[in-house]
């Protein structure tokens, strides 16, 4: 019973998070179209479309690229695995998210989608991010989760100067993604359940990082250099194999929340952490 309640709460929070992000994009007060045929009949001034749980007729889906005013598009549970021809013609697209569709790759012609601010794939079959993602110069948020496969990151992430929020969850990373450490203005990094065993030491490359989530991995240590992420406010390392944190943790003067639940920390060590971080809430 408790497990069912937990699942229900998770799904409720997840769906609410999806909707809140979708609501942020597109002209304020604009109509949200939920019928592709109706949107294609209108064609002009169709700014927002949520096709969640709609069975998409192939002939209509092939015409999606005609909606050139479209700014926010959400797909969910549509039983599709490829993008329609002309998807790159949606050059006004600012928000795109796909949930529970088995896409195996990013859209072609990413260069045409240069206005994207938000890009998310949940429960896809994507195993690599293409180098052409560098064309998304306005991208602020990138989320990939539940691919249940190895995910390869490109070296071109470093060119995304506006990228501030990266989430990779429930994907297998062969090693710690050093490419992430080269993103110049990252503010939020979530690497949950990605099978990483270590964290690279170059925290001086994260001068703007405020939130770091490394939950449910295989970590036994954190690097000494973590103190170089001077703006870090939240650090979560739940469900790893840590027994201690580096003493330099005390130099993170802006740290207000530290979550270490599900590790091998003794009560004595928790007391030591509380002394090292007097202004920080520690969850253990």
C-alpha cells in the first residue's frame, strides 16, 4: 500500500513538473491546441500544442512542419519513434518535450531549431547526443531520462554558453561525463542513477553551479576540489557508497542543504559534519 502511494505521489509530482515547464513557454494566454487536425486547419498563430496521449494519424503527423508559428510542443505516449519530415521547419520552436515515445535520435537539422530554450526526452531510446547540438545556441535546459541504455555525450556541449540546467537520469554513462564540466555557465546539474563511479576534480570550471545532484550512483569518494564550486547551495549524494566527504566541504560557504541519506555515514561523522557546516541543513 505504501509503495502504491509513493508511486502515485511520484507520478503526480512528475506530471505537475511537466505542465509547469510547458506553461512557461509561448505567448501569455495563447490557446493550447490538443488536436493536430484542428491546428493544421488553423495553421497561422498556433503557438502552443500539447498532443499528450493522442494517436497521431501518419498523414497529419507528416504535416507538422507547416505549423511555423509553433513555439511550444509537447508529445507524450503517442506511439511514435521518428520525427516527421520538415520538423526542422519549426524554427520558432522554443520548447520541445517528448515523454514515453521511442525516439532513437534527436531531430535532424538541429541548426534550423536554433531558438530552442528547452529540450527534454523522457523514456526514449536515444543513446547519444549529436555534435550538432552546438547549433542550439539559445538552449538553457537539457533533460534526458529513462533511456535505460548507455548515453554518449558530445564534446560540443562546451559551446552552449546559455545552457544552465542539465539533467541526466536513469541512463548508463560509461564514465563521468567530463564534457559536462566544460559547459561554461552551468547552474544546475543532476546526474541521478547514471552508474558513475567517480567525479572529476575540475570544479573550478563550475563558478556558477548552485545545485549538484549525484544520487543513486556508485560513488565512494568526492573530490577534494569540490570547494572550488563557490556558489554551491545544494549538494545531494543520496544512495551512494560514501563514508566520508572531503574536509574542504566546510569551505562551501553558500551551502544550505546537504543530503547524504543512504550512505555509510556514522552518527559520529554526521555530528562532525554539523560542526563543519553550522549553517547548513543536513539530511541523513
